[in-house]
């Protein structure tokens, strides 16, 4: 029985993780969970699984939880997530929170030598060198939940990593993949949240539409698999059947295929190195699909992907700025305060005005993150 700490329990990945735990109650116990303020989604989970520790975002939510579940241990915010991630009764930490707030909990889990299943790509984008140094030092494997990185992990399983020559990430293209730059003028939040293939949270769906999500995945792949940026390609693949590929030194290519269901990579991260049945998942029928399509990514059409490559190659605090500026800009868009195309404008401006710090420590990273968010807001005001 693996005891799980689930951070971000009421988000899209969190709820699908709960589904996996529910399907295999003989394998997993939800020992601790963290969520923000969404008590409507959290209460049924607490009632069903009775976790020993619950973490919430603010004092008001804490009082509501205590009122409804007086027997529970309830903690607050970042300190609470850190406690859940490092608890001596926890075996696996699933980090599915949105944004760089997941960083300290991830580092804590690694230092506590927990198995870490990571869907919080911003942690690696913001502080990849610190996270991977800690993972190597503590001999902890980061098991990716992103469908693309899970696919790469599967392709490399049983292979020598030094035999991998290239990583090929596939991109669905997001909500606006068939629109020109001119057609993006005036698109609204509802349009952007209408992803053609995947069921994801609001922030990731917007990132998919700007292609920043794929840019963040490039940086994440660089750190997870120790692959130079020049050896990481992104190609458009609208069907989302091939989730990613690895080319080896002998030019053979290995791909992982499946229907678009995030529970597959979630469950693989929880059960690794074994696999379990996944109920209600559609079998991939290639005859029914008939054809798969691929095309080159246009960096002019998707400038966020270009900026991610550039920031990654520069390294240091540039990726921290990239992530923080993007998070703040997407939040402003979701609130209706800026247009869709202004997202990339704000990110580029923040990158241009930043003086890079190479090999930053955690304190510097957190300071740059906070400063960048304030700067992006000031651009709008």
C-alpha cells in the first residue's frame, strides 16, 4: 500500500489522480491532500478518503474545513504543503499544483527521499538546476506526469540514456492551431479554453493555446533527461496519438502511443515500475483513426515557443522570468484584463528588461519570481 500526498487535489490532474486512487484502493491510500479554496470539490474527496492531513490556501477555508471535519489535521499554505510532502508516513508525493508555488514542497519531498510524481512543470522551469541537483544527491527519481515526459520516460525505460540522441515532443496545437495571427485578434477566454483533445485546467489550456505549455515542456525535458536544447524538437501532431518520441544514436525512433487520457501517465507514475489495468480507458484503434499528421512548428506563429527556447539556452534566472511573466499574464487574461495576444507581449517585455543571474540560489529565484510578477502588472497599469 502506497500512502500518497496529493498537492493540488481539486485541479484537473488532482481529480484524475483521485480517480486512479479510487480505482486501485488496494494499492493506494490518500494520506494527505492540499487544495486552494474549492471546498465544493474538496469536501467529497475528504468524505470518501478521510485523509490524515489536509492543507488549504487561507484562514477562511481552514475554518470551513475544521467546521465540517473537526477531527482533521488542517494546515495552511506553503508551510502546510511542505509538511505534507515531507511527512514520515507519506511514500509518494504527487505535485499537481499550478505554478512556482510547488517548488519548496518538491525540494522538501526530494530531501526527504520521497518518490515524487511531478505534474508541476513550473518547478523545473523555475529552478531546474536546484531540483535536479537535489534529486541526484538524494538518489530520488522524478516520475513525470506530463503525457509528453511520461512518454519519453517509457521510451527510455530499459535503454541507456546516453544512447538517446534526440527528444521529439509532439504538440496538439491547442485551441487556436488553425488560426492565423490576424485571426487571433479579439479571441476570448471561452474560445481559448476550448481544447480540441485534452481535458486540462484553465491555465494549462491557455498555455497550450499560446504554445507556452510546449515551451515549458522543452525546458522540463532538458532537465529531466539531461538533453541539450539543440537536441529537443517540437512537431505539430493534431491527433495527440503519439505523445512523444525518442531518437537513438542508431537513428531508430521509439514512440509511445495512446488515447488522450491523463490518467495513463498519472497511474504509470504511481505504479512504476509495474503497470495496472485502467478501467474506462478507450483502446487505441489505429485502423479507426486511419491517418496521423505531422508538421513543422512555426516559431513566428508561436512566439512563446521561441521565447522558451531562447530563455532555456540563456539559462539562469531567464527561465524564472519566463515562467513568472507567463503565469501573471495568463492570470490577467483569464480575468479579462488583457487580450490574448498581449500575453506574449508582456512575457517578451519582461525577458528583455531582465538582467540575468547565472546559477541563482533559491532565495534569488524567489525574489526574481516576485519582482517579475509585479513588473508585468505594472506594464498593464
